[in-house]
């Protein structure tokens, strides 16, 4: 049995959850992480100068496709930001409802709907964990907060506390999964305090308003960190930069990828020229030598192929197809003809039937909810080299 034991501190990319009330500065804080790339699920980062996927994900499958793209292109960012996780959870719920033909998550009965959501979110977090394990990027989940009544079993009273706005019902298991997954949970809020306005101390008014972030657990909010941070910090990335950037020392932002010079395949003429030149010979800078014609690659053309590629790569997507399906088709270069052929090959509908005429339940519950299987079938039909 081959067993390896290691010791010491293991530096890894960070899994961070940032949550708080709307407008407190969650997105602004995430934008200061190393080389961030945003998946803007709610379309609220337009005023931030950040890199983002241009199209807002309109389905759970599209969100997963974006994460897969980051996995396949590890140099694209050093921090992946999902803004926000509670809006991503909505896409997850919609996907489950469409798959099972339900109108509401409680239509499953006995809390089964929440189990489906928890399982889907658990798989989602495992996919994000792969980005950490492969040292691709940090992962930041932004989330809104909600106030909920909390009652301790050993206490008689109850009190309000801030929690992640994930799963509004008590049967939801999403928030505990996200909290357990994270290395750092930062609760951002406005620090306020009450000041007496009368001499008897019976009337008060709120003052303050400084933005702060809490890093440790408190009876009134969830927070944690594994780096020994102070319990309360100003809402400023510089306060946690030493934790994030220390674990991102090998990031692409600080180490640009090397570019190899193009090589020329040897031919008979090239071999003859190379054999006549001694490796120690160099050219004088003041008297540059004219390169031999046989060793100089001849440029084929100066044509910009970007326009040409755009024309041949743009799939046929009629505008009357639902937008969520359009986004998946465009992201994977799938045309309407591809879908119609795949659907007809399974005997669902005639090949000449437009996709827009398919029943909404079939579009949402099959084409969108099971897009991975549909796309795999399309690739097999087209026999594309992957």
C-alpha cells in the first residue's frame, strides 16, 4: 500500500463568500481580487471596469458552460466571481422545475424539491472545487443577505440575525452547503450605532454608516476565516490582500505565459543552408547580413480573417426561439438545423418543424434542462473532432 504523508501549511487558492445587503459594495470588493472574471447572473456589474462574460447566463446549463470554459482556459483569469449566488440558485430551481414539469419547488412534496436543489448545488460546488484543486483561480461567490428570526434550543427568547439569502424556506439545505464549502465568509454591512437624543436616554437615532466587513462568527451573522483575521475590518480589499495574493503567487496575472518562436520544418534546401553555418557565428549589429532567400518564410497573405471567421461561425438562430435556448446555441455554435436533426432522429418531432413551434415544456424541460445530452448528440451527428 503506497501511502504518502505530508506536513506543514498547504497554500491553495481561496474559496470566498461575500454577502451583505444590497448596495454595500460586494461587487466592488470582488472586483479588487487578482485578475477577476465575472459571471454576472443579475446584470449589475455594468458600472464596474471588470472583465465579464458578455451575455448574462439565462439558464443553469449556460452557467455551467461558462465555468467549463474557465476550466478549459486556465489563463483567462485568476479569480472567478459569481455575482450573485442567490440569483444563480434561481437558475438552478428553474432548471429542476423544467426537468420535472413542476410549477413550484414545493410541488414535489415532503421537501423533495429542496433535496433536488441541494444535490444540484452540491455538484455545482464540486465543479468550482476543481478550479481550486487544479490551481486555476480563486472563486468568489457574492450573495445577498436576509434577516431571519433565530431561536436557540437552550434559550427562551429569539433574535434577528443575518444569513445568506439562499433558500427562503426552512427546508432549504443550500446555505449550509455553501458555508461549509467556503474558506472565508465575509459579512459586509454598514456599521451604525444609536445615540440618545433626550436627557433621559429614552429616544435614540442611528448614526455612523461606515462600511465594514466581519470575518468571524457572531450571534447576529455568519462569518469565518482561516487566516487569523481580526473580527472586524474596514470594507477594503487591502485588509485581506495578504491572504488572497499569498495563495495566488503562481497566477497568470503575475507570470505572463511565454511565447515560443515559430519554427520552420526542415526541407532539403533548409538542411543544406543550416549545415553550412557554424553555430558560433553571429551577425554584426552595425552590418546586418541579408538573410538567405531559402531560410526566409514567405508570408502567404495579409488578409484579416476575423470577418471571414465571423461569417462562417455564426450559427442560424431564428429570433423567435426562446432566449435561454438561443444563448446556449450561440455559446456552443449550434444552429437550428442541428437541433431539428437531433430531435427528429429521436422521433420527437418532424425535422422540418421549426424549433420555435416545439412545446414550451419540451424546450425548457429537454433542450435547455438537458442541454449537455442534447449537445453531445449534436456533436455525434456532426462528427466534429473533439
